[in-house]
């Protein structure tokens, strides 16, 4: 199977799994999520070969802001904390360590879906070696793509399901 088709199938599989539960995903959606799941180490290697492959950085910027807004609104509406405590709560939720941990606990397969350069591959097995900050940044990029494609309500549903559930 050609690499492009394999990548498309991986993205579709990723989106079909919880918490996304998206099936019948269109080609434009697959393309945007493919960018959201491409680390700059991969895009930089491809650029050296005169291939233009985008990375998740721009979507990460947007997704970070979307996540912060969702978390801030949740804290404001569901707690009586003062401003300093609200800031601490938000920082705890949206820090890379927490994002990475919660994404892993929720079985969101960022590690398997993320395209990375050769420096982030295990030499013997060719498995991705994903660092905490990479996983968190990629998840923020995915949230940015969710926001662009499906709107704030869907981004909020996913963020709350993973980060703000009260039944834990």
C-alpha cells in the first residue's frame, strides 16, 4: 500500500476512535488532521527534499487558545475560586505534562498517529518516540482542527471529556 493511502487510513482510524467518534470523514478533514498530526521534525526533513509538508505548529497555536478558553469558562462557571486560584487551576489543566498524561489515560493514540522525523524513531523497531511536549502540542493542534472543522461545541465536548470530567 502506498504511504499516502496508509497515512489517510491512519488518520481515519484515529478520528473514528474515542473521543472523536468521527466516521465518513471527508478528504479535506483528513488533510487538516494530517497536518495537525505532523511534527516539524518530519516537515523539516521533507523540506530538505524540496517537499512542502506542513506541521502542526499553526494549529497548535489555535488549539492552545481554544483549550484555554474552554477551561477558563469552565472554571469561571463551575467554581467560586478567586482570580489567582482560577489561574492556578487553568495552568494545571493546560500544562504539557497534564495534557500528555490525560491524553495517554484516555487512550487517544497521538503517539501512533503522529508523523515524526527520523530523530524521533526507535532505530530497531521504527516506532515513534514521542516526548511529553510533542504529545501535548499535537493534541492542541488536533483541538485546533476540531474547532475549525466542527466548531466550538465539539472542541468543548472533547476537552471536557478528557480534562474536566467530574466522575474521576
